[in-house]
């Protein structure tokens, strides 16, 4: 990019920080928050914390699970499972005290599928909508619980899918429906369920040829997203080999793009007239929505394989795209061209599987060994604000309410604030 163009882009970025106002989320009701993109806007989160500093409370969480906490009206929910996947639970916590207020056994599974040690039986994050909590454990079961009492309203256990390495795709709410992706070794489809009854509104198999008989190359773990592009709602639905766009109300197929690979896990994000899709094998695609049929040769603005995460989701701050790779390399990117403005190691132990968030002009990145690196969203290089450490590592992405950071480590749930 021309130097003058870069200067103008930098100016727009820092101007945008000043124009964002005092917005901050009160509720964090789904994976990646109320806007689905990990942006906590102007939440004034602490930059210094430890096991003995700025911890409002810490509560132990039984079992093994990578799902993120969700909260509304000062009520927190998260899912968990035992190591063998035989008991799948939803646990409620009080926002003020961190006390466990409800522990709901949602499903008992006699013969759980195999789950890779790096995954868990409760990786999908719940979603809150219409005073209901929707918990999802892949083909082991989906249920709607009363948000306050935990009473089970309905359940579905009839969707057959061999996840091969364990489930991970989170449900999303759209209008009065819940949309879930099943991209398994044997079957690959997307379903839309009525929130109140659990009945199937529509169910669509993947409409493309995977060009292989190897089921391992057909599996994916992606959470979809609904965008509005020029007045048309599109369900952006990445899978292995390709990404589909469908009508979220009917399931009608709009377009397909060969985004390649398998194991896609990141949630797509829509900015600057593009959908940014990360393939699980380490590539990113900038796609212009609004097409029809196969759009590989008409609607792909750029694609890249260098410094791309395989697990965590992308993050936009101002006009820039920020990524944190599995190896702990943070990068700042021009979303219109794919140019890497900088890429530097964060210096963390372990890997970065949890997705980063933005709050009040700072980016928070989390590692599997408990490191938290806070850095500025500057286009001029990595500028670390602070480094923090908690006892256990992070696999779940964080949540935010007001000026409080809610984080789930491998063993505990923390509320962190000044």
C-alpha cells in the first residue's frame, strides 16, 4: 500500500477509537459475544490481574470442557462433561458471588463417541435467547433449558453424526430459531430448530462434492454467522472443503466458495463488504457476499496461508484485522488486500486456542498455559501493555459484562475487575 494510503488508514483507525462512545456489553449471550465478533467495545477491563490481584471471585468448575461462559441479567451458565462424556451438564453461577446456584444433568450418554484429548465433550458454547438457554453437545444431544430455573423444555438426540474427534460447533440464535452445524466423518448437514418446541424448521445436507471418500477430510467444527449484505440476510456456513451461504429462514442455498481444507473452527466475521473465513488447515479467505452458485472466480478478493490460526477466530479493531495463531504469533492485517502489516510472537507458553477479544482500545490474548497478553491494536508493530498469568490454561474464549472480564480456565471460572 502507498505510504500516504497507510497514513490515512492509521488516522481512521485511531479516530474510530474516539468515536465509539461509551458502549459496553451487559450481556454476553453467545460465542464471541452479543455481536458475535469478540468486541467488548469500551468495557474498561483491568490490565493487571493475577491469582491475588483484581479477582472478584474464583469458582471451581468440575469436569473437562472448553465451552465459553454466557451470561444475561447477572446469571451465568456454562456447560461441562466428565472426562468420558457420560454425563453432560449445565451449571449456573451467581454473578455477584460466583456461587454455583444450579447443576443440571442434561444428558446421560451410555456410549460416548471418541473425543480427541485436545478437545472435550462440552466444547460448544451455549446461546441465550428468549429467556431460554440452548445447550449443545453435538450428536450426543441438544436441549432448551429455562434460563432461570434450568428446567428442560425440550431435547433432540436424533441427529446422527460421527464427529470423529469430538463436537465443537456452537449453536447460534436467529429470530425465533436456533441454527446448528453438524460436519462429521459420516454426515455433514446444517439444521434450523424452532426455539420454543425444538421441531425442525429446515435441515440441509452439504450441497457440494468433497472430492474424497476419506471422512476425516470432511469434518469441521465451525460456528456459523448470519450477516445482512445489501439488505439480504445470509447464513455464512463454513465446512470442510467449502463455505456455503444460505437463507437462514428457509435453508435455500445462495452461493458456495471452495475455501478448502478440513477442521475449520473459527467463526466468520463480516466487515468492509467481505466475509472473512478461516480454514482449519491454516488459510484465510476474503469473500464478497451476494453471489449465486459457485463464486470462486468472481467473489474472492484475496486468500493467504501465512500466519493464520487454525482454532481461534478473527478480530477486527477499527479498520484492521487482527489474528492470533495457534503458535502465539499475533498479526495486524489490511483486510482489503491481505497485506501483513506486522507479525510478532507474543512470547506465551503453550498454544493459543481461545479467541482474542477487544476492549477499550486493547486486545486480550490467552494461551493454553494460562498466559494473558494485552497489547494495543496498533498498525505499527506489537505494543504490549501488560502480561498476566493465572494458574490454569485457557481453552475457552472469555466473556465480558460491563467492566468485568469473565474467564474460564481448565479448572475454574473467574470474575476479574478493578
